[in-house]
C-alpha cells in the first residue's frame, strides 16, 4: 500500500484507510481508499477533500451522492 490516513469519526474514534489512488476533478481533490492493507479483502470508499484554506490538516468526507459516485468510479 502507498499511504495510510487516519480519520476521526463523529464519536472521536480513529479509523485507518489506505490510499489506492488520488485525483483532482473540477478543483476538488478525491481519494480512493480501502479499509484493509490487502486490496482484495477491504471495502473501497471515495473521500472528498472539504478542507478550507484555514484548516491546518486536510478534512475529508465520504462521497455519498450517487451521481457524484458514478462519475468518480469512471475516473478511478
């Protein structure tokens, strides 16, 4: 795996994801990540960078909009 990122859930729990690919579309950064070090075993998710200029670290959220997901899956 390339890079590991750790996200905080709403309840403060830390969850690790492994970055498979990264792309930039229409000025937005997206990550294709998996929750397992073994690509075949994990679930894949697409995260969108929603951080602002004032944020010290990147802020990601899961892409949940079906139209946006469909378009991104074609890219990844």
